[in-house]
C-alpha cells in the first residue's frame, strides 16, 4: 500500500475543488498496476466526491443546491455557526474510492474527484491510499 498526503487551499465558504490530477499523480507514483485508490479527508466540514468534471456548471449546481437544501441560516443547536457544513459533509461523505487499472486512475470519461469545502476558506488535508488487489 502506498500513502500520500497533500493540502488544498480553498477560496470560498462552499467550493468544489477538482483534485483529480493530484490523486492521479499519487496513483502513478504508487507503482500499483491493478487495485484501488481510496481518497479521504480528515475533516468534519469538508468531504470528497466523484462527479462530472467536464462542465464546471455541475460543481456550481451542487454548491448552490446544497446551499438551498441546508441553508447556513437555519435554526441549529451547534453554537459555532457551521452546522450546515457538518450536514453537507454527512450528505457528501468524507471519502471515495476509484479503481486503478494499468497503473492509472480509472475514472469514467466525464468523472473528476472533488474536495468539497463547506466551511472555508481553509487549508484542507487530503489522504490518498493506493492498494493492489
């Protein structure tokens, strides 16, 4: 198994950041021919997902519709003022997995891996583990 950690700086409170190239580089450097790539963010107000990366409007739609679904101004008990970010992380999740084939990250044609920031701007940590099958 190969591990890599890298950081991502976000610029807005809610932002989907395409991290596909950095994850793909970690996969290629791992030397695993066939296996899995697990991406994890150790945060409670940020997540990671795989979705369409070809059209930036998709990421914008995800941001805006999750903002409508879980508004920041709702009545929450948590005193820090970021309960919406915690809930959005529950919906998106803190990790995702993709196959590795032929030593490369094997995503679909339109797929990309996104760090999902819900409480930024911040510097986030991304953990990538690549394992052989």
